[in-house]
């Protein structure tokens, strides 16, 4: 089939690579978001998908909005049979959805209808799901509500961050998307409507959502830290400034610390929660690079008894 692939971030690159490597399909163009400012100099940089497509010699389309007449005209001229999508990042209008004969097929990183929305992997970790996965489905006008072609499952490991889990899902999902394209061409897969039960939403995680509540149980603190890593990053306040908590390890054997209270030794920094303690592993003070918690405590001369999260949100945070 003639394919026009739509995607933007690094997580979409494995799927693009899988389709480029297929001897059954031809990726005739890629649709991605416009170049965006990046780095300290805020220089405009092409998306990871655009960069990979350019390396492969594939035409790249970067509409500001997919409803632009010039984009729709070019898409029609390309004559795609199907448009596979992975994390494109823009709403597709009905006029675009109607162009390919087999529609637009999205790879979504959850077991639909669970976790419809922008942040399915983060919400799976926040909810403590033990199993998640990836789903291919035909895009309709509703949010991630179209009929399903296929799924793969993935175990959520106890120490997984969102980044860890998404990396594995991107690889497994790439194979699923390629197999879905094969099945559509062969007529061996059928899109099945999603069940009405089990629907949950996964809106984008905002910075405010990533603030740690040390009165919550250690299990919840750990999930927020892992679910918000690498972005937007779990955080708290300390001495009037924001402190990012990059990783923690629950310590069920440690009790007796008040929520947020620190116990500092030469080799470890432990904080109390609403249940047992957590040991801080990596932290990032405001304006600083990430560092081991023990190094941070030593450099800042932190004493046992000081407390995390006991102040208001810092100005400008």
C-alpha cells in the first residue's frame, strides 16, 4: 500500500522505521508538526520524525494545521491507501480523514478503551496498572474511540518510569502497526468497535499534577515520581524553592518520620510519607543539574528534621 505516515516525537520513530523497512508498503510522505524552538538558543529544530524521514529521502509535510487547503490538496495528490499515525499531535479534520481509502490508523499506547487521551502511559503508572499495552484503531472524530484492529500487551514493571514503559511500547507497537498495515492490505483484519465499558481518560499531565503530597502513602509518592518521569518531573518545595524528585525507593522498614520530614546520613536521604518512608535517589534543585540525593544534601548542608513540601509554591513556579 501507499502510506503517508503522521507522527512527531521520538517515540514515533520506531513505527516509521518498521514501515520504511517493509517490502510490502511504500511510505510516500510523512506528516509532522512544524519545526519548534529547542535548546538554550531556542533555534528552530525539525521533529525527530521529520529528521528520520529526511534521512530516508521521504517527502516531509509540516502543515500548521491539517485543515489547510494546501496540505489537503497535496495529500490528495499523493493518493495514500492508508495513513498510519503515531503521536502526531494535531486534530485531523474530516476532510483529511476522508482521503485515504483505508482511513487513518492510529497506534495508541494503552489497551483501549482504557486511557483515552494524551498521556496513557503516565496514567497507567499513576493508577498502578500491572498490565498495559498498545492498540491500533481507525481514527474517527471522537477521542481515541474508533474501532480496534489489534493489540499487544506489556507488563508494567515495579520500577518502570513512564519513559521506560513508553520505550518498550514504542518498539512493540511498531511491529503491531506494521502487522496491521499488512492485515488491512490482505483483508485479514477487521476493525471491531470498542466496548462501552472500561472507558477511562488520560489527559495531559500538567506541572501542578506532578506536585508530590507527602501526606499520601509511599506507594502513591512512588507512582507519581515514576509516572511523571521524565516529564514533567515530580516536584516539591524545599527552603522556599522548587525541588524536583527524579527517583525514589520505598523503604517499608522505615517508619516514624512525619510526612516530608528528612532523615539525612552520609550516604542516604530519607523522607517520611503518610505510610512508610521513601529514600530519595536523584533530585534536582532549582537552577541545578540532577544529582544523587546524598550529594545534594551534603552540598546544601541539609540537616535531619528539615521538611519537604512545607511551603507555598515558589513565586514564578
